[in-house]
């Protein structure tokens, strides 16, 4: 294969830079030239390509985000947008594209592949809702940041016997919230997949207070039916919860962290494996990690579907909250 392009698309995730580095160095090792595409599909439709050599990908792995930039590019959803992208790729003699991103990005990669430009995906999203990988690039870092915030909130909460409603990211997927809740020792976890009535949250907090707990933590996924502000307003109207209730939204703080060792290794392994497959002629699917091995899942099994949370773990979080 003469040349390939690599791009990062959609929400940025810590570990993306490790993937770009591995893709570039493995490709060069196999005699394939690499172009980095700036700002995801946006740059693909404007020919914003930069040659990536061994040195261009040095000193990037320890940083979160993506040095290529990312963007949301609605025009890429149109066949005209994708035709323009193919025109630029052909002008650069590029015969394959590695797409590092989540659900939307892999849907775009699938559409491009269907139009005759070979693409392969690298599973990357902090939400962990992508089919084809048990864990995706960025999840571990985002989870550790949320956990550190919860640990700190517990310290201050204990001094004042407060309870915090903590909103964590994850779009429509409750994975990050559930894992933060379990590993952070939360009193309750509120996720989109299994709605919890506000009254149950109040009862849980009130019971925890009566059992003598000095602080309370409720983790609320950003896509939950009843968000932190609604829950805060509801709690304010309830007598006798015991704890004074406060709300915190972690928001984008969760994204920007230094990639953990796990995310650097995951980005490296998935990136290296994806480019090896692409050079050997395999395309039309997403490379992820399943049971400790790099795997290839066809786009047909990935696109239009999302991974749910494990109801057993949700039940366990409830038991452990006592
Ligand atoms: P993520 O990859 O993090 O889920 P988005 O859902 O925002 O991020 O998608 C990123 C980009 O992927 C979009 O801005 C668009 O350019 C492209 N994309 C998303 N859905 C499609 C689609 N159905 N067809 C083509 N491209 C798409």
C-alpha cells in the first residue's frame, strides 16, 4: 500500500495520540507513507493533510486530546461531502484511511468504505458505548479523573455532612457513571438505561444518613432521565434527608486528562493492529480489544447499535452502597 491517511473524529479521547503514533510508525516500518488529516472529516473534505514522519509523532503520547484536532462535520453525512473527500484522497495517492473515533465516526468510516475507499476503525470514545471493543480508548483516563473528583468531594462532604450529586459524561450510555459509582463507593448511580425515580434517590440518601454515613455521593450520567439540576431542585423540597445537598458537573474536565498507562497501551495496540490489517488488505470494520486480544468487527455489526451496561453490575452497585 503506497499511502494511508489517519484521522481522529468526534469527541476527543486520551490515548488517541498514542494510536496516531503507533499507526504512523508501523506503517513507515512497512514502507507505507502516512498523512495526518487535520480536524477529522472536516479536513478530509478540504484536503487538509500533513505528511507524518517518525519525528512528527514523537513527544505526543503523554498528552490527552488529539494533536491532529477533531471536529464534528455534518457535511460528511452527505454523499457529496464524501465524494469530495475521496477526490482529495486520490489526489494524494492515498489508498486507505484509519479512523480513530466513536459511534458517529465509525458510521462515517463505514459510509466512506461503501463508496470504495478502504477504511478501518480504531475504537475510541470515553463513553464506552461502541460495539466491537470491551473497552475503548479514553475510558480508563476519564474514569480515573471522575474517581479522583469523587474522592476529593467525599473529603469535603464529610466535614459538613453533605451529599453531592455528581454529573459525569457518557452521552446516552451509563457505563462511566456506573463504573465511577462502583469504584468511588457511591450511595446511588443514576443512568439512562435503568431510570431511577427521584424519590428513590432521596430515600437512599436519607437511609444512608440515618445509618451514620458522614457523606453521600450520587453519580448521575449526563443522559439520565432526571439530571442533576432536576434532582437538586427535587431534593430541596424534601424535608429530613439529613445531608445538605450540592451538585457538581464534571463535564469536559473528565476528557482532558493525561492518558493513563492503560490508555497509552490500548491506543498503541489498537492503532498498530488496525494499520497492519489495512496494509494487508483488511478493511470495513472496527479494531477493538476483546478478552485481551485485538479483534476486527465488521461495520455491519457496529453501525446503528450501541453497547449497553451490565444489569448485574448495576444491581451490585446498589448492594455495595449499604
Ligand atoms: P463520535 O465518533 O464521538 O460518536 P459524532 O457522533 O459527533 O462523534 O460523529 C463524528 C462525525 O462523524 C460527524 O461529525 C460526522 O462527520 C461523521 N458522521 C456521523 N454520523 C455519520 C453518518 N451517518 N454518515 C456519515 N458520517 C457520519
